[in-house]
C-alpha cells in the first residue's frame, strides 16, 4: 500500500509540475516575444502618456493592444496582475517531486556506488547543496560582473560566458558524485532554482519597489527595471536547457555514457542555440546559422553515442527460457518478487516473466533504465539476449 500511495503522489506531483511549468514557460516565452515585437507608438496621445512600445494582436475572436511604459506609467491602477505564482509553484511542485522520488529513496536513486560510494545522508546534503550553491554562485556572477559602478547593467555577454563555464563545471561535478540519472535531474533542478530565485529575489521585489516609489511620489530608479530585465532574459535562455536536462534523465543511453557530463552539456547547448534563434527571429534578425549549428551539434552527438554494431557470424539463435530465467533471477528478482514488487511488477515465476516481457524489453533492453543504476551489473550481452527472447515471442521453452 505504501508503494501504491507513493506512485499516486508521484503521478499527481508530476501532473501539477507540468501544468504550472507550462504556465510559467508560456508566460516567459510570451513576454520575450512581446518585448521583441513592440513598435514605437505613432499616436501623440500614447506618446504623451509615456508609452514606449505597443502591439496590436488578434486571438480567440478578440483584439488586443498591449502597451509598455518605460520606466512606468504616470499613474497606476489599483489592481495589477502579477506573474510570479507560476514560477513559485513550478519550483515548489518540482522540489516536492524531487523529495518524494529521489531524497526519500536516496540509496536507490541518488547513489551509484560505482560512481561514488557514500551514505544516503551525505548524498542528500550534497544534492540540496547543488541547488543552493547554484543560485549563490550564479547570483554572485551577475552582481560582480554584470553591473557597472553606478548599478546599471554592464557587459551581459561576459556574464553569460561565466555562467556557461560554471554550469559546465557543475555538470562534471554532479556526474562524479551521483548516479547518472540523478546527476542530470540535479543539474536541471539547480538551473530551475536559479530561475525561480531570479523571480523571487530580483524581478518581483524590484517591481514592487518601483510601484511603492511611484505611489509615494518618489523618483523611480531605472536600475530595478534593468536588473529585472537582465534576470528575465537569463531565464528565457535557461528554459530549454532545463527541459532537456529533465527529459534526458529518462534515457539510459545518455546518462549511462562514460562522459555523461559532456552529453548533458552538449544537449543543453543545443537548447540554448534553439532558444537564441527564436529570440533573434522575434527581433527580425536572420539567424538561421544558429539552427544549422544546433542540428550539426545534435547530429554529432547522436553519431558519438551510437552503439557499435555487434559482430555476428550469423543469425543469433532464439535463447532458451532457462537462459532468460537465469538472467532475470540474478539481475531482477531481488526487486521484483512476491515480497517486494517494485512498480507492482513481479518476476519470480515463468508466467510472470512472460506476462511482463514487453516491459522487460522496454526498461532493460531499449531504455536501459533497469536495473536501477545497474546495481546488479547486468551486461550488454544479457540485455541483448533478453531482447532476442522477447522478439521471438517470449516462449516458455
């Protein structure tokens, strides 16, 4: 029953995380698109009000006319819509999912003794440390190298370069400490923490200070808008790398590679190139070279990871069931038996092995997700044998 309820918690938290993540990413993408499509107003009335850019759009049978003020309009309405709960709930639901699945099962999901042999408490502390350290280092890079003496935004290209170096180091460090799958997730969560902290620490407080100053009749410091804009732009470039880090940890061919830190880094670089192309396209800049570079990088990565063709002298014979059962008993049954049925899968009898044959092929042969972190040291030859048996119809003889 505990495993059953845990599966429900996992499902519902994933569902919530995806819903609020879509809302946050959608809002982020929309406002970046909007900023890059605003045009200078022609109406003297709009210019007199301080409108710096406007856009006419049609959607769902209605017409919309968003207008942007720099730094702020002369007077504020009482009610303003704030875009921050999408960010907060995305982080909170993701962290709850991380705790439920990874931290409560640290010995299984965080630790791979072939990578680093340590205890669950230390692994949990290190995983949380990555999230906290990621934000602290990133924030210091922005503070020390992204602002001029007067507090305005300086060379952001230098800042982004230093952030890329830091993330590369973090990728390498995580894969030296944690199981590959966990390392990918931790890097994604680290960057997502940086994004949500940008909203919590800089963007929203800055906007609230601007509003407080306006309503109190004080001069508005443009620094708040500049810093908020800087962190918002960073967030849009972080988005696709976070998504690929979260998705790629479901594919054993990626996180199980000997140089998995480089695999993750290259995948995130593809995401940055694609997102940069979208941003430049919104600005009307011809940047198809970025897409060409992204496709070339992805093709090179696929070629690098492609398994070497097996040398066979002829058609491999269909394995006998006795061979299959011997592998399952040695590699799988300790977690899938009558007493302990992980994911409600039992494999302690011939009938149960045949019943779950397709799941065995998917999890152990194709995705190579099982055994978890290859704790039982299944070999590639054994995976291939299981695959041939399933392809032959999973015979029990």
